[in-house]
C-alpha cells in the first residue's frame, strides 16, 4: 500500500491536500485497491456546497458502486473531468488523480484527519 | 451469520491470491488478478472456477423419471442417458423455486445440480413433493467438489489431461469415470459463461490436484483462475439468468423470458396450471435488455421509469467488459417491452436515459 507525505487522510480512505483555502480530494491507494477496477466516477456539480461527511462522488468498480465522503466542508470549485473518460486513472495513480477541488468553508473537519503515519497504522489495524 | 464454509479448494484460492468473500455462506474468491482480466481470459482463452458451492441431489428409484418430470418445467421424458437439460422448479403459482441442471444417468438415476443459496430450501421442496413416487432423494452437496473450465481453449487444455476423447462429449452431455490427471471425474460440456467449456465433478480429496494440473497445463496458453465476479459478468452478457436477480419466487419463467425451458405440453408438473393461465392471458410484464444512453451504470434493484413513473426494476446491470457499454436486464411492464422503447433508469438522484435492446448482448460460442 502506498501513501504520500504531506497529505491528510480520512477513516473512509479519502486523501486531502490543502493549498491555502483550497482542498484537493481523492481516494487512497488502499481504497482503489479494495474497490478493484474502477469503471465510472460520478462527479458532483461545480458550485455545490457540501458539509463534511457528505457524499461528493460515487466510484463504481465492475462489481459495485461505493460512496466517497468529503472529509472537509467546502464548495466545489472544480471537478476532474479527465476521470469521466478515464476512470481507471484512479487505480493507476490514486494520489495524482484528485476528484474534486473545494473551497474550504469550515476548517474544523481537518482536525479529524490523520497524517501519513497515523493513516498507515490505521490501515494496518483494518487489514 | 455463522462462519462461511470452506470448499476443498480454499487453500488454493489463498495460494493464487484470490480475494475471498462470503458468497451464499461459502468463502469463495470474487477475483484473483481482476474481474476484467479474468472475464477476458474466459472469452479469449479459458478460465478455471471453483464452483464447489453448487448443490447436488441424487434421485434414484423406479419412478425417478416420473418424479423429476413432475418437479421441473422442462421435459425429462425425451432425455437420453448422459444428457443434461436446463430447467426450473416452480411453485404451484408459477413462481420459481430455483433453476437447475438435470443430469440423466439412467431412467432410475438422475443428478440435480442446484444453487448454493437454495440447497436447503430445494431439498425440502423435493422431499415435500416426493409423495408416492417410488424414488429416493440424497443430498450429496457436502460430498462433491466442482470445477468449471470455461473458454474457447477449455477442450484443448483438458484433453491434455485425459485419455477420454472430449470431442465425443457433445454440448449438454456428460460422461462419468473420466480420468482427469488420473482422478475420477464426471465431466459435462456445460457452463455458465456463454463459452464452450466443461463442468467437472469430483471428490474433495482430488480437487486440488485437478485444479493445479489444469492450471499447470493451461498457464502458457493463458488459462487463468477466475472468480465469482467475472462469473457474474460473463453469464449476464450471455443472457443466462441468476436466481435472486432474474429468477425468484415472485417471477415466473415466462416473465423471465425462459419459456423455451417450460414445456406446457407435458402431462403435468408443479406450476403448470398457473403458467398455462399466464400464457393464455398474456404477460403483464417481462424482462428486457436495455442500454444506457446517459452516464452511469445500472445496478440490480434500481428503479426503471417512464415519464417519472416507476414501470419496473433492474435485475442485473454492468459496465459490460466485452461490449464496453453500460447495459442491463430489467423487469418492465409489458407496454414498455418493445425494442427501442425509451426508458429511464433511476441512478441515485438522476433519472438517466436508456433504451430497450435485444437482451442477447453476447452471442454464445457453444460448440454444438
């Protein structure tokens, strides 16, 4: 399982990269591996205002559809349109394939997230 | 839930990196390398499946034929020895107890192969309907291992492991006492993928040897271990039904579109009266194929709509690995069942456009 330093991680296996007021959000290597081959990524509408814990994307493998939860409250600024045509990018490069960029509206959610080391320990316990 | 049961091949799945899940009470691999890779291996070469979870019931006795003939929808009386037919067991109201394969050893000896999730229910149903038939039922599900080898190269690979001329086993026929890699097996030219291939029944203690030999022999040709994930995508593309999806106690074989396996001309069988009546009165709903025109993957259980009104439900849906399209099967009210009828699939918050298409998505490659 790969992780990346400098990112924050949720218990639902999303990663967050904070850049000023913006947060890039994707799913972790652990998550993409557990899902298997991803064949569809449902993206939210730009402009949507979401709370921490809201479903921001549905990621579908051959077998099933899985919800992804936004780890921090925010307004959707941008979605990764490349995933519409090439959802497998999430498998191939989970940390390079952000799904949404949000403008953080409440930083409180960030405190709940784990750093790389904590996340690795968390995954070890789950396995 | 109790611990899932392990098949005799459980250790093998671990060895080959299978991702084991609980399926119908059995610990079985949903995939090894990946569903798509395994799906393509079966379509283009061959895949090997552990299907030991399937149930088997033997029927023996002077009136075995009469009993099975009354139990199932298809016509057992015309079967040859060593022939297999596909059939369903129905309730008196025409709803489906289960679908099954009927193997005829002789007039007084049949083997019925049933779904893992239904073994207890089915066996009870058979006992409840044995009545005065002079026949005995034996549930041998726990004693049998089963391996399916499916794909265009199945025969070539299996032939290397046996002296039996496999080309002499015709489609939907079987042979007993076939030595596969030295082990005694029952081999039928049957399957659940839409490809040519075999289903191989053997004792538990022989299964690992047979499995390893098949993979050893087939590895260079591209044969792969295949999991339940691709078993479902393969059978779906080939329009083969799954109990719990296309078939259920609330669905009749006619509604499911499998009337060709229901011989209404037979003297009698359980459910006949209801099915004849349904045929005469005409179907009010049936299962159709559909193709998505908007984005999204249809899934089992999603609502089917027309102008915002619910007109049915999705029985199975996938992003088809072979066709690279988002397609599905759905039970819809009869007035929406014509080809090309526009329908909508409720995918989460969106009603997404779709169109009724021929449900034979993939042309079966059986060797008949």
